[in-house]
C-alpha cells in the first residue's frame, strides 16, 4: 500500500498551546523561528520533505509554530508509537484549520487538544461544519458515525459483495488497455486508475454508476484532486485567526475553496435526488439509502439530529478519502515496478504461474500472491526512510517485508500507510483489497513498457504537493498484450 498518500511519513502533531504554557522549558528542540510567521518559512513546496530534513537536523521530536499554531513533529517509529499509542487519546481529535495543512504529512499528526478548536473555513466548509468522519473532532458524534460506517460500509462482507462491480469496471479498463496495446500507444495510468477507483467507490457506496452523474465530466478528473489540494494547502486563516482570511481572498484560495465546495455539494444533491427517485421495492438498500433513512426518522447522533448536511458531509468524506488513496498507491507501485524490470518480472511470474490463464483474478486469488502483496506495500518518507528502521530505505525492495510480519494495520509503527490509533483509516481492508486486485489484474494480462525513447533512468518520480501525495508527472506506460 504504502507508497501512497501518506508516502510521507513525517508525523506531525499539533498540540494545544496551553499544554506547554507552563512548561516551556520542556519543549522539544525547535528550528529557529521568526516573529509572526514562526517556522512557516521552513516548509517548502513539499512539507513532508522539509519536515523530514528538519527532523534529521533537530531530532525525532521537534516543536514548531506555523504562524500562531504550535505543532509537534515526530518522525521515527518509536516516537510515532508514543504519539499514536501512548498519547493517542490526546492526539486523536482534529484541529479545525481551514486548510488542514498538516494533513500533507498525514492525517494523524495533528494532535490537538480536545477543547481547543480553531474555527475557520476550509475543512469546515467541505465537511459541513465537521459533520463527516475525517474532520470531526473526537466526540460522541464521531464515535457513532464511524461505527455506523464501519458496520454498514467498510466491513469485510461489503468488500466481498462489491466484487461484481470491481470485475465489471476492471473489464472495461482491460478493454481500453487492449485497444491502446493494439495501437502501441501509451496509456495515462494516473488517470485510468483514478477513474477505476472512482467508479468502484461511487458504485459501491452510493449505488449508482458515476457515469450518470455530474461527476461524469471532464471536471470530475479535477474535482477530487482539486479538493485534496485545497485541503492540503496553506491557508492564512489557519495560522492567523481573525486576519488570515484577508490574505486567503487575496491569494485566490478562498475562491477556489468556494468553487470546490459548490461542485461537491452539487454532486451530493444529485446523489440524493437519484435515491429519492429510486424504485424502493426492487433495489437493495445502499449506504445513501441508509443515511437518508436516518434523516427521515430524525435520528439523533451525538447531540444533534441527523440532517441533510450530515449526509453530504459523509458522502464527500468517502469521495475524498476513498478514491485517490487506492489509485495513487497503485500508480506509485506501477511506477516503481516499471523502473525495476527485474522486480516487475518477478511479480509477473508469480501472478502468471498461478493465474496466467485467467481472464480476471478474483479477490480470493489475490490472497495467494505473496510477492505481489509485498510489492504493493512500500513505505516512503520520514518513517519509511528511517535508516534505523529500514535497510536501504530509499530503494524499492519488496523483499524487505519477507518473514517479518510487518503489516499495514497500525500495529507496526515502521509502516503506517493507514495511520494508527483511534483515527486509523476505517477502510484498511477495502483499500488494500482494491490495490491488490487492481495490480494483480493489470500485471497479469499485460506487460508494461516505457513510452518510446524513454529509459528507466528517465522516469520522473517526484511528488506533487497536496493532502495526498500524487505523482507529480503522470505515469504513461504502453500496455503490451501477452
Ligand atoms: C490504499 C488506500 C487507502 C489508504 C492508504 C488510506 C489511508 C488513510 C489514512 C492514513 C488515514 C488517516 C489515519 C489517521 O488519521 O491516523 C485515513 C483515514 C480515513 N480513511 Fe482511508 N485510506 C485508504 C482507503 C480508504 C477508502 C477506500 C475509504 C472509504 C471508502 C477510506 C476512508 C477513510 C476515512 C473515512 C478516514 C477518516 C477516519 C477518521 O478520522 O476517523 N480510506 N485513511
Ligand atoms: C493524464 O490524464 C489527466 C487527467 O485527465 C490529464 O490532466 C493529464 O494531462 C494527462 N497526462 C498526460 C501526460 O497526458
Ligand atoms: C501542502 O500542500 C500545498 C499544496 O497543495 C502546499 O502549498 C503546502 O505548502 C503544503 N504544506 C502545508 C503545510 O500546507
């Protein structure tokens, strides 16, 4: 999984300023800060990298201030264990920053003291005042919606019941790859994999094919990545309560945010409309139906009634958390394999020895592909790059997972693609299965070549900034039918 997203992992935590007010002498080391901006100037375009460099210099726990916002950065397995296991209860709320900038490095790292909440516009807007799961503070509402979603949406049974959808979407993709193969033309894997997971997630959670919705447009390809970039970007209102918003208007961030929120809102409206119109008798109840029932029955979750906005917040959460994460993970894995032909061969022989004659490899069958699973689990960034935790951390070496039982479920702090503690991704199973299923099938039916004139060394592996770590340069590969 790992490579994705939280490619990172520099663990970042914001801890309530008051926590330190009386104990300034006990603060961890801190890079030199400037008045007013604090340490903001030390974060470059890719903050997870900047923080990693700072942690090399100042140690595994550092204290920083982003504008007025204090933050603790932890960057080794051991300090992550401290933050996410020992102090998880203090760290498991979310700060309501406009841009949630710290999510660049991964979600869990903004630990904020429970009672202290900044109230500003970015994540608030996209979550209808924190009515979703991911941006909700740690409270009864969060506990209840998270439980509900786990029971109804993210469970193992559900993952198995959406298999037919995955097969269908995968078949479509294969057909389009076969066409490109016959023309020897490259496919834009970044794009194709994103649309694969978008279709699967939308159909599985919302019960409709996204081809019939507002998302079936050029704009969709932009929508989710744009929202994630906005959530991941610096917003002055995060760091300067009361005045920062002026700057955000000036930089245009405010406008982008409004537009993104409007588009996502339109998507939700359409989704709800489709469900209102749906013929109740002959259809299974899906997640949206369930949420709409809660609204109709005026169920109380946490302290307040469950309303239309709660539904929308949860739908957007699923869009933003469920789609690009698995797509990006597959994209990075395909990129790493394509520039390591030896490993590519090895993965492919494992798959083909077992299932070479299959049109599609099933979920159960992917379980048997040990090496392929290891190849989909590459961790990068601070913790993944900690030389005390990993040998040759910069190299892509799937074998590093052989015989050590390190898995992605949040118990091994060397490898935290899904986070850990109370806020761990509730869809670990769903996400990993998506990635394994996708990779196994892509690699079985096709060989993948670099576009004409390109060598392995030419491959660009830089990351793009944002909440989740996209590959900066789209991955273009030529499928070759075997
Ligand atoms: C390879 C795929 C995925 C990866 C790598 C991933 C990773 C993560 C990470 C790192 C977090 C933050 C954990 C923390 O704060 O400690 C998270 C949270 C979350 N993820 Fe995922 N995820 C994936 C797939 C999905 C899917 C498919 C869905 C839904 C359909 C999903 C829904 C969520 C939600 C709702 C949260 C917020 C949890 C909370 O705050 O309580 N994720 N994910
Ligand atoms: C890949 O697809 C995306 C989304 O459609 C597009 O924005 C991008 O320009 C494409 N990349 C290349 C290199 O063609
Ligand atoms: C997060 O990503 C944005 C781009 O979306 C970037 O501008 C920003 O510097 C990153 N880091 C932080 C701390 O916001």
